[in-house]
C-alpha cells in the first residue's frame, strides 16, 4: 500500500509540474504580446531592442527539457530562446524538489532456472509444479516487493515469457547468454516505464572478448554476462546507468576478472551518470572480487557502495541469501544492490518469504530503497525490516 501511494504521488507531482509549466508558458506568452504592443519597446523604427524576446516565442511543445540531464531550477521553466518564467511571476507555487525525487526501489532476484521437461511439473521445486508452481510464488513475491527496477538472474526464455506476461506494468531488457538472443539464461532488467524512460540498452559477456555472445574467461564454469540500460528518471529528469549481472560460481579468477571488466564498463558506458548495479556475484562481501567493485582505486572508474551496509553497518551472521531451498538464514550475502555516491540506501531487505514451507527460489531476493542523497533523510520513513 505504501508503494502504491508513493507511485500515485509521483504521478500527481508530474501532473502538477505539467500544469504549472503550461501556466508559466501562458503567462510568458501574454507578457510577450503585451511587450510587443507597447510602443515604448521599439526604437521608433518598429524593431525590437536587442536582447528582447521575439514575438511569438514559446516553450517546447512538450514542456519537458528531455534533451538535458539537468532539470530546470525548482519553480522555473525555460523557453525556446533560453528565457525563464518562474512560479513567482506566474502566481503558481514552486514545487519542493525533494518531493519529486522519491526513492527508487531496486531488487535483485536469482529465480533459479527451470529444469524443463517433466521435472518442471513434477519436482517439488519445479517451475510449473502441478500443485504449487514456483512460477506463481516468484510472481507473488515480486508483486509484494513492488520494485521500480528488478534485475533477474538464471531466467530461461520460458521463464522470462511468464514474467513478462505477469507484469504488464514493466518493460524487459535482456538476451540469452548462450547466443545473445534466447538461448541460455538471461541476466535481464525489468523497469517501470511510468518511472523511467529507456534511452539506451546493451549487453556484454564476461570474457576477454565481451562483445561476442557465449564467450567466457578461461576456466569459467559457465557463460556469464551483463545487461545494462541508461534510463531517464522521470521524477527527477536525471539519467541513471543500471547494470545487472551474474558471476561465475566455480572460478575465483573469473570473478576477479569480471569485477575489473565491469568496473571499466561502469566508466565507459556509464560516462559519469549515477549508477545502480544488481547481481548474483557468487561471492561474499569480503571476497577480493566484490572488494574490487567497492575499492577507491582505480580512481578513474566509478566506485560502488554496498547499500545494505549503509543500513546494517555490521553483519550479525544471519544475512544468507543463497539457501538452496532450505530456508536457512545463517551465513553471508552473495546477492547485491550496489550504487554510486549520488545515491544513498535508506532501507534494505532480504525477502525470506515462504509459501507453505516452500520457496520461490534457492536464493532470497534482496531489495534496497535507493534515494537521491540530497533528499534521502527527508524521505526516510518506517519501511521493511532489513532481514
């Protein structure tokens, strides 16, 4: 219910902003016409003085400066010639900028691949188990988490199809890791188009030839990849780089090389944008590969922050996320929501829901409420318990 109210709030704010922009445009247009009809604004020859607004100057048809990553200052709008109309002159109340910078709920969920064949319907943990399919449990849990961004791992094409059908409010970006189309597991991203506008998307493989589908680092146990998108956060008019990945579960060197490659791509693809990363890294937070993502060096690539640790500074030993369908809790995380420092995590959760003592996956999904740092403390409220 809280998330529904917050999402309605975003839509109302966007609608209010659009109405204000329309009013500002109308007032600016009226002022322009008034100035044009005033003989005092001419030099006697009928021409406008240098620097005056040309007659008929208007705002862009959308009223939304989508070509810029920087939103206009609160309470102002920019016309096509660069002049500014403000809320004070139009009589409209300026918006509180932090009201429109509502936090982003981000989740990472390894949904466990579908074994396929008869086992999918007969096995206790089958995706399509005849009595209690895991598919329905995964769908119900994602609906409960109610994310704005969701990174999924191990999803096969039929599972992706099921989730896409179940979540019409989302858009999906992803390809199969084996061929770059539909073969093999997806490490894809679901995003809400009512919150984000998709600007760019892409994929790369965790290998020495990252642009070639199906390639691996030497000694990797499986093909591994990453999916990325660049989106515009409609609520703040800021661009965000989002990446989802799934690292190798067998070879430590492969994980370390994956960390270096991803760190480099965060810089080259993210290009300075605020960044959010989700993933099953098959490594705990003390692992050298995970630490490579969090380290200050190299200084020319973005340093990631473990948002969970911003909420829970010290582990109590009960942070297990891979439980292998046992429901265990003792242990460490291998599933993460990470971000760069324009963001601050103000709530984080390991979702340990079960359905009649059965589990949606062998991993618990994790989620974080990621806020724009300058507004995080204004937005902080009573939310989910971290565990």
